[in-house]
C-alpha cells in the first residue's frame, strides 16, 4: 500500500463515477477537457519524487510508514506548525482530505455513545491514509425553508436522511451542496450540517462512501470557463476546482462505513468537528493571497512610476494591515494551541481562529477596494494576449503600454491580468463570496467567535473598574 | 436627414473600420458574433416606433426637428430632469454620445480663444445630431511614466499629439485607453486628458473624426465571454459593451474637425467638460443597479424563508441606505442645477455630483459585501442551465433546490445567477472596478469634490463658533 | 396674549416647579447658576426685537396673529423650507416645542377614535402658541426588563400608566427618561413610548401638563460642568441643555388635557408622530455641526501649514462627503415632502429622513476620526486660558504656539479648544451618543428605514432583470 | 540606594520645580489638590510591600540588586513577556520611565559616533534605576510651520536647540509638547523629534535633566476637572495624568548629561528609539481597555435583558474582534521578538507592533460606536450620585432604574457612568485622540508600517504568480 504517483491518482478516478458538467454526463473525467486543470492541481500534491517538497509534505507514522501529512494527527505544537506550513503549499483538493483527521478528533466522543462508530472512523481513516486517498467534506444540506427544521420541510429529503435501516447497513437519500472537489476525490465523507433534535433522528447520519457508489451523482460547477489562457488568466488557468452538487439517491451504506445513524446527541459533535479546520484553512489561503495583493499593488504602482505617492502609500497600508493581522492571528492560533483529552490531539486556538476568520470575512471587500483604486482602469481594459500576438495590433499595444525602460510590457500586462483574474473576474468573484461564506457566513462566524470569548473574565474586569463589589 | 432605425444604425457601421478582437482583425463587425450583444444594445436606443418610449427618448429642437434627447442642450431644469430620466433608460453606447452636448457646453470659452474651433464644435454637433450618429468620449492617454509630463516621456507618443501641421489640417499620433463603445459609434471625439503647460503645446489637441478614418485602429476588450447563456448570465447576456484601445497612427484631421491644436490654455477646459456628465452618468447607473441589489437581496432571503431575520434586515439596511443616499444626491444635483453664461446651458450641481460620486465609489465594495453575505454560497455553486435541462441531473436539481410551495425553482436559480453575474463574476468584477475608476479613481474624485466645496463659508462658521473675530 | 420677551420667559419659569441638580432641590431656577447657560440659550429664541431675525423666526396665523414659527402647521413646501431654515437658527429648548405641531399632525386620526381628545390637542396647541410657551417631548419610559412588555414588569410603574380614572380626570404614575429641556419649558407633553396591546391599556396614555403640576419632579443632568470658560470651552460655554429624568408621582391630569387614556389602537399613532420631526431635527443639527468640523479641519491644517498635504486633503474629503450627503438628504426631504390627508399638513419625506438619519448615525464616529487625525495631539494638550493669562506661563505659550506671521496665537488655541469641546470632551462625548441614539439607536433606525423603502418596486425590478415572469 | 516607598516618591517631588496649572504657579505639588490623583497613581507603582505584586514588578540585576522592572534591559523572550505583563499592571507615570531602557537600546550606535555620549547614557540609566527615579519622554517640538524645517522657522526656537556651547556644558532653549507626567517625574529625558540635516545641527540635541533644573517650566493640562466623584467618574477619578507643555528657557545642561549635541547623524537614531516602545505601550493599554469595553457592553445588555438579541450579539462581535486582533498582535510581537546586536537587547517585533498599532488607531472610533449603540441614551442622562443620595430624588431614581430582581440599581448606574467616563466624557474624548495620535497619527503610523513590511518578498510572490520570469 505505497503512496500513489500523480498518474496513479488520476487513473484511479476512472472508476465509473457519475458526474455531470455543462449538461453532459461524463463517463471518464480523467480524459475530459473540463477536468484537466483540477486534475493537474490535485495530482500536484501526490509524490512526484521532489525530495525538498517531500520533506514537508509527508510524515512517518508510529509504525514508520510514510503518508501525506494531511493525515497526520497533530499531538504537538510542532505537528501543528508543520501542518500549517504544508497547508500553505497544498491545493484545495488535498486540503479537504483533512476531513479524516477531523473525524479522528471526535472519535473519543463518538466512542462514548457507540464504540462501533468510533471503530469505523479509525478504520476508514487508516484505509484512506494507507491507500493515499482523497476525501471530500460533505456537509451542507439544501435546507429548504430556513424557518423550518429538517423534519418539518415539505419534502422530507431536503436534509440527507436515512430512508431505510437494514441488517447490513442503511439506505440514505438527499443532497449536499458546495462540495469542493467532490468529483476529484475517492471518498465522500458525509456529516450532519447541524445539531439535530430527537424528532430529527433520521437526519442524524454520518458515513463515508466511495464516489462511485451506486446512487451517487455529482453535478459540477466552477468559475473556470471551458477554455483558459495562461497569459490572460494567470491564476485561474492553474487554479480551479469544481464544487459539486452531490446527490444520494437511495444509496446503500454498509454498517462498517457508518459513523452515526440516529443518535442525535452526536450530530452537533460531528457537525462542528470540521469547522475549526475549515476556518484555519481559510486563514491559510488568505495569507497566501494577501501577499499577492500587496505585491501586485506595489508592482502596478512602480510600473506607472507612482509608488512614492503618499496616497498610494496610504492604500498600500490598508492591504498590509489586513495581511499582517491575519498572518499574526494564524500564527497565534498555532502558538497557543489547544489539546483535546483523552486523545491528546492538538488543534489551533479556537478563539484565535474564529476572531481572525471573522476579521478576514468582514474586511475582505473593502480591502480589495484599495487594490482596485491603485490599479486603475487597465485592470479591466488591458488587451488580450491574442491581440498582443497579432502582429498589427500587437505592435500598437507594445508601443502604447510602455512606461519606463525597466518595465517589460508583457510583464505589465500580466500584472493587470493577474489583478483582474484574482479580484475582478469570475475567479475574483468566487473569492469575494468564499471569503465571506467559508466557515458559514458572517452571522454564523459571529456566533462562533462570541461563544469562544471568555465573557466572564471581561465582565469581572468591567465590574471591578466600575467599583461594583 | 431623418432619424435612423435600429437596422440602419447597424448597417452604418459596416464602413471599413479597423477593429480587432481576440487577435482577429474583423472586417465587418455587423455580422461578427462577438459584436451581436453590444450592437443589439446600442441599436435598442434607436427609433423602433414605440410611441411610449419615444416620448422621453426624443425631443424637438428649436426648428421643430426631432432628435434623440442625448443631443438636447439643457437650458431649463425640466430639460435636465428629462435628460436624467432618459439616461436611466438608455444604454451606454448612446450615453457616451453626450460628448457632443458636453462639447457645446464649453463652446463659448473656446470661442474666446479661437472662434473657428467654436464654429467647428457647433458644426460637428449639428452634423451628429441631424444624422442620428453616435460618438465616443476619447480621453484617457496611456500616460507612460506618471511622474513625467507629456513632453518628458521616453516615447513622445505616450500622449496623443500633433506630429504635423498642414495647411489643410493636422496629423496626430498616439493612443487612447478605456474608450467605451469605440467600435460601435460613428465619431471618435478626442479630448486632452488633462491641462497642458506651454511646453506641451503639441499635446493640447482635440477633434472629432469618423471611426473609419485611415490610421485609426481599435483593439476591443470586454468582460463578456464568446458565448453567453441568458439563464446562467441574466445580465451580461444582454449588457456588454467593449472598451476600445484606440490607436491614431498618423491620422489626418482636416481643420474643420479640429477643436484645439496647441492653445494650451484651453486644454483643461476641454478635459473637464465631460467629467461632470460622466460622473452624473455614474450616478444614474448606480441608482439603476442599486435597486436591483436590494430587490435581489430581498428575493433571495424570502425564497429561503429568512427575510424576517433581524440580521438579514440589518444587511438590507446597508443596501438601502447606499441606494437612497445616491438617489437623493442625483435628485439634488438636478434640483439645484447650475447655469453657465452666456450660453444659458444648465448642468447638474457640481458639488452634489462630485460628493455623491465619491460616496458611491468609496462605499461600493463594502455595500456588495452585505448582498454576498445575505445570498450565501449558492451564488457561486448553483448548477448551470445545461445541467438543469439534462433530464437526469435536472430532476435532482429541481428536487433539492425546492424551498417552499410558492417559490419556483427556476426563478430561484435565476436570482442566484443574477446576483453572481452582477457581483461575483466577470461582469461583477467589471462593476467593482468601474464604480471606483469612472470619474477618475478615488484620489481624483476627492480632488474634484474638495475643490467644489465652499471652504470659505465653513471657515467663517468655524471662526465664529471659536470666538475668533 | 402677546409674545414673550426673553426676560418674561425667564421669569415665567419661577413657578414652583420641583427640580433637582447635583443633589440639590432648586427652588428658583431662574437665579440658580447651574441654569444660566440653558436659560440664556432658550431665551435667545424669544423676541428680542431684531427685525432681521424676526423675519424667519415668526409667522402670521390665519387670523393675522404673529407666533413663533415652531407652532406653524406646514401646509405648503414653502412652510416646510421656512421651518427648516428657522430650525437651523434655533436652539434645542425651542425645537422640542415642535411637539405641539407634531400632535396636530395626528389630530385627525385621533378624532376618529375620540373627538374629545382631538379637541384637547387643538386647544392645548393654541394655548401654547398664543401664550408663547415651550413644551418638552416626554416619551421614553424606563422600560425595565426589555424582554417583557409594559404590563409584565416586576414593578407595574416602569412605564407611565394610569393608576386611577376619576370623573374629572386621570391620575398617572411613572417616569420618563432623557427629556431634553424638561426644566426649561412650560408644558410636559407626554406620549406613549411605543404601540400598546389590549392588555396594556393603562399604559396607552398621552397628555400635557404644566411643569409645576403637583407630583412632577425633574432630576437634571448635563455634560456641562458647574463652571465654564468661554475660551477653553467655546461651544459648551454657550450651548448646554439639561436632560431631565421626569417623575410623575400620582399626578392628576384633568380630562381637557388628556389626549389618550386607554384606547390602545392610538398608542403607536401618537408614539410615532414625533419620530420623523425628531430625526429631521437631528439632520439639521448635523448639518450645522458638520460645517464647523470641516472649517475647523481646514483652519487647524492651514495654521500648521499642512493644508496642501495630499493625505490631509484626503481626510478633509471624508468630512466633506459626510456633510454633503446629509445636507442633500435634508434638502431632498423638504423638496419631496409628503402630505397627510385630510388635514393637508405637509411633512418631510419619510424615507429621505430615515435613510439620511441612519447614514448620519452609522458614520458619525468614523467621520470624527478624520478630524482627530488632522488636528493632532494639541487638541487635548493645548494649555488653558488661565495659564495663557498668567504673565509668566503666558509668555511661553505665546512664544511656542507660534506657527506663522498670519496666525494669531489665541485664535489657534481657540480652534484647538473648539475641536476638543465639540468632539473630545464632555460635550463631544454627548454628541457621539446623541448622533447614534437620537431617533432611537441604530436598530430602531434601520427598522424605520426598511419599513419606508418601496420593496415591491425593487423586487419587481430584480425579477424583471432575472428574467422571471 | 534602596527602592523608594510611595511616600518617599511623593516627598521627593517637592523640590522647587516650576509648575503651572489653571493659571496658578504651584510651589509644592505634593500638597496641591490638582495633583492628588496623578500622584496617587504614580505612587501606586512604588514598593508598597505586597509580595504578590513585587513578583512581577521588580527584577534583580546582574549584581543581585532589585529594581523596578521598567529598568530591566530585556535580553530574552522571557524578559519581554515579563515586561509586557508588568506593563499591563503599571500606570502611565511609570511606563514613560521606559525611556531610560529605550536610550540604552541605542547606546551602541551612539558609541560609534561619540563614546562619551554612550557613557552618559549608561550613567544616567544606572542613576535613575538605582535611585528608583521616574523619567518623562520629552520629544515633540512645537514645530511651527510644518512646511519648513527646524532652521527655517520665523522663530529659531520652535524646535529645542543649543543656543550656547560652553566648556562645562550646553545651554538649550525651546519647548516640548504633550509631555505625559512631566510634573510627576524626576528626570526630563529630551530627544530630537525627528532626523536632522547638517544645517540643523543645533537642533540635534538630547539630554536628561532633573525637573527642578533652573529655566525649566511646566504648564499642565488634563482632562480631569478640579473635583471628581468616584461614583460618577469611576475611571477618571482614579486615572488621570497631566500632560506638560515643557519650556526650556536657556537651561544649562552639563556635559555628563548630554547624549547628543550637534552630530546630526544620530538625531533620527535617538528620535526613533522610543517609538516602538511607545506603540507597544499603546497596544498594552488598548488590550486593558478593550476587555472593559466588552465587559461593559455585555453587562449593560444583560441588565436590560437584551443580551440574547441577535443585533446586540452582532455589535458585541465587533468589540470582540477588535480586542482579539490587538491582543494577538501584541502576543505575536513578543513571541517573534527581534534582537539588536551587539547589545543582545531584545525588543518586540517591529512590523507586528506597527501593524497592530495602526489597526488599533484606524478602527477605534468605529468600534466605540458599537458600545454606544448597545448602551443607549442613559449613558449621558443617568442621574448623578448626589441626586441618588438626596432622599427625595434618590427614591425615584431607585424605583425607576429598576430592571430585574438580580440587577442592583447602583451597579447599573455605575456601569453607565463607567461607559460614559471611558468613552463619552472628557476622559473618553482624551482616549479618542490618544488612540489615534500616540505613535504619531495615522499617516506617520502608515509610514512606519509600510517601511517594515517585506515588500521584496511580496513582489517576488506576485511576479511568480503572474508568470513573470
């Protein structure tokens, strides 16, 4: 059970899975043009033999076997720091696979209610780890009418539910939304979307199944158009990952893959197991992008000779403070890690992650405003590569986009294209929404943050300062 | 010289103009697929015989001839109000044609320096009006190194300039950026981008020429991909207009089409003539879109049954206050119009327009944040129409996007698509940049606003309150 | 029944009213030092014979009698504009007297339920008008536990209520908070604080009584310290008005002064009658202050020679846009006035006032930030007048606060003092809270604004744009 | 040379110093009522024998002598952390004494230019440490016209300068502004306010002198009124510290107290030595206050029974995220400390401190808005203690400020008073300005932050992402 090569990973996905895109049912995603960018992206995290990369990418388990670090159960601060470093250099299709480690973080709580579920969690974790598999975080139900609970909807299937309990397993029906990389992984790890009440027992369900299990269909959607150009789209030509609308149409799940089937008291435990790591991942991506925004703001200003302008400097400051506050919050979260007992697993500081993620989400739009202000109208009007390569029009473009001897015209165009691609085009729009919605939208993030703040301490300080005995 | 029909307008553009898109030189834009949406858009403002529309769209001049209202020289408040009403229902390809009226607004100042120029302005205005032509606002030069003036650049052509003065006219060379609808109009109305100093006399140049004049080339760019779908892109499938990178490669301009050729004292007069109207147009578009944002925020919330949620109401408030402040600022600008003498032309209140445009630009990004927060992740993950129409995947989509009996599934998908199209996709990204950059970027807009504020009055009030005699 | 002179007004307040301040029961406020500033303030709006002022301050009623314009029932746009102009030059003790006019605005609705109440409203209105009296807006109840309604509180008196109904009138008990100028007026005009339900009938009560009615006590509070200095406190030495904590300790109100006594359906009508005018008053005060902030920002920058600095200009822009948006919103509200039928009374546009007031409240703090940033540390460290007048220390102050020949040292000190007084001292702190809380706090203001927005129109526009039939 | 007791500290200030307040020259500040609060405040940091406090307050030097930790030269991360912990529990009059340690941090650089100055720095440091003295940071010059440099002002004394060089020392003239605690310390440690050019050699001056040196005068100013009440002013009745306007009227400074006298290359080294520590102090105070704001927001909401309201929770979130981001930034600054060579001194991470201080300053006003919104109008209208103690009025206050059985009336009043005192009164106004101005105003803070950001790394990342080789 060695690690897979990139090519082995790609081939392993030709397994009969049912996947749709642009209205087409795709029989083999590994050869379909639509999937080439995401496949290459996720494949790039497999072992390509680069020793320098392998250093941070893989770890050795207690028995001396080497696995991708996404599977490592952190039990020391160093593990946590190494994990975050690895995350900074890992693509989204692999990052979601952290779901197995997150499951392991609640294994002890699950064991108290039903040891068999805990056993299943451990088995599937090791199976995925040892076979170098990828798994998706399958959480968000369609939810129907938000004013009503799962069991009160007009259609009982608007939350994933158990429709039949058999001796050998359960049959589930429903759908899950926004499932990043669903078509690109091996396992769909299904969690409840929220805590459940006794009358919602059929909706308290969690399990992991292979993507090609009968009854599973995935409808894909991505910001990436069918054809991309590396010059015009420097970012999205390399980075795109479809989100899946995943349907479970009476899917049979054998008992040894079930983690929850009706014990409502565990629903919120499982629902929340992922949240902290998801938000941590949001911080990692923000730090990665934030440095780009600043570098681009500086480059685009320098290339126009206006980088010393005090108002330009002032806009740069807004980009820098945003980046630094998030970078420090992420660092703090690792530095002041928390430990869960009795497993001894460590995880990022909850309040630090929640507060920093909320800061990130609440300030993203206005921070990008400063980049847009600095960059100017060429962000949306810079000519396309095809016109640059056309000899007639290209000669004009080269002549008139000149600014100074030390500025290469194509480099200047690429800077504008990258700004547009990242912040003012389909990929940019995706980021605007993701910055807000990952981790649950602003109201949910506020709730998480407030809940983890030590309010009693603050009240005591206020009482003392007010002279209230 | 009757008004054109939509079809006559379209045919009139097959005139040999030199236009590029996607690296291709296009011989006849009227039949090229790339141009169909913008052509239909601009054509829709021509006379299609609808009497109700014609009511606000056309006006009768002093001699009783009817023309498009974009040509009307406002001399009363009613004219101004009618103009703004017309603008609200007019597409961008026509709105830019306001450039002729703007030129007329400085005719008197121009006459003082050179009556021939003023005469030319009037002639070209009447020619365009009487032939129902469209003209583009051709202003922004590439500018090269921003620290240096026009005559100090490495390449003297980085601002449009006169390279030769002949008995019958001038020869100009240079390029202009961000020229909205350049390929879709009849006349390119060129203005200096800013005031000029005596040593920049060759750069103090203004004129109007037909798009098919020899030496003119236009390289187009738009947010619209080659193929659009009305269901997936409800807005951009109908609304897109290429911006042109317009090149003047030693173009001859006869004297009777010249409005400025070296008289530097007029450069800033012409440069500024358009700004106020451009910013007014920005307000009009914002009011148009703002109502959509609010309506979409409400619809998307209602469709999920969460419109009564106090936090949802609070986000709605942010969208409403943004919309109302801009709507009122625009109204104020017309109500408290200004008049230029001796022409008697009226124009919107300068401070009102400048302050409102700055408010619009400075707050757009954070206002859209509230819409993104309300709308949720489906904005970027809702399945595409093709998957909806595919029988197999479509049945799942219909089942799981259900919320309540009174909510039509396709309507719900269209609402998500419109939010994405307007605020989180290529068109949305274009709006983010345009909100900031139209009217010149935040620093330029601040300068305009500060300059028009009555600071002496404020200082006097402060002095009095401070008890300073 | 002629108009009062300032002196007559002052004397009329020595009527036995029960008033407390600093723990002292004050028998005659007209001679007590604490009341001198507010007395002078309110007296300054009485007729001092200045014909220029009288022009906008007084109006002639249908019978040709002249009264203070605060009593004028606006029935035309001109009335409204004149009223707002008068408000701009009128002090708060007089402005609250608008309560009589507001009462008249709901007289017709009241008449439908009980003609006697309507009759009483008209009688008290004329009585106050003809005797040149002032009245306070007595609205906000203590409210106790906000989760419970009026009749559910531990102490039934936490909202003002009727404790006895007698043949000749009612007896009321309770308290009202934040009653501006309560001790400085003649009449306390009591309104319900909100709509009431049937079980809250005893709390649906409205009436007007003289301040010296037995059982009424007022506990005063103000930001103004006991002694003020005009140089050190240029604003608050002239402008302060105590807020009253007004207690009704089994106060008898004769029937002819009662406007509501149990008819719950009228409670919200009366409760809301004042809101719009209160918020309009907030806009007027903001416009008055806003001009000062800008003038001070400019003066303090000029006096240090840094007014041309681009970052200074950028901060000025934020002050200007805040001021202009509010000024335009107020103007729009008058321009697009509304009319109530059948009375024919006109009032400011509701949505305009609500949206502008919300903008004012939500952005006040951050706008003042820009003034604080421009002004620098001297705002809080500039020496006091006493030290300036001391010969030894004064000579140092004069020497070292010098900046340029054209800047007077004392003028410079006054500018810092006025900035501090208005934005960074007790009066300034009062403004921070008032900006937010007048008109009901941000959540209440959002509710008012959302309620008055035409949501159906916005939804229709969104539906059309989304292609939803 | 033992440590001083609080009483010994107080007595040591009766040394003939020349101090003014309210126009009065005060001969002995130790008995003057104006100085009682600041004296008690600073005295409270002296050794009062509490072993628990002494633990973090004092440290043992290399020779085993115990001193106040403000003098400790941090050379390890633990020192830094202990220092920050001590700072959190230390008053401002002691914190400014950090100036001696800051001086020591540049001793090595100073030695390179003039070893005698370095020797003086070490001597004065040890002298202050061993005698348990306090010293003020004396930096900001009046600066006159900001457009001109020190030597170009109309009056050459507008920056402190050397007017005479004698064999035994120098004579200086000028003034310094905003000198916190100047009258309450023993030594005035004077630094240049900025870098100086060769022609400004007389302005490149630094030294330390006792406050009672002939020619020194201090004009005091504070937000604290002459009389304070602990109930009405829970914070400022205990916390106020005058800022001094310090005049040097031809003051003689012997050579052994001089750290700089003309060597312009050292001016900016000394000018900047303090900045980082000043900004670190700003973070410490913000964290201290921030917890109070949150605790008060929660208490005031609970006491009204509205703490579960979602909009209240949303405002709380804004207070929490502000607090947490600053707290984490401060922690990061210690965790990722920097070291200066060859001294081995450690200091907080520069970028972390600069970015966090800028975040603090730029967001303070709008964060307080949320507290004001939560707290409501009673913040400014709650009756005063005297009225509460008056039996007649007090009984009404107790009755009507009741909310729930578990809420004590006086506690509730104290909560309102503390909110007002900290954010909406003279002390609160002082904080608004201090939050912005400490560390130099927003533009200066932006400059510091941008300068310390690793822009080359960001540019390289942007170039790589853009595909620029």
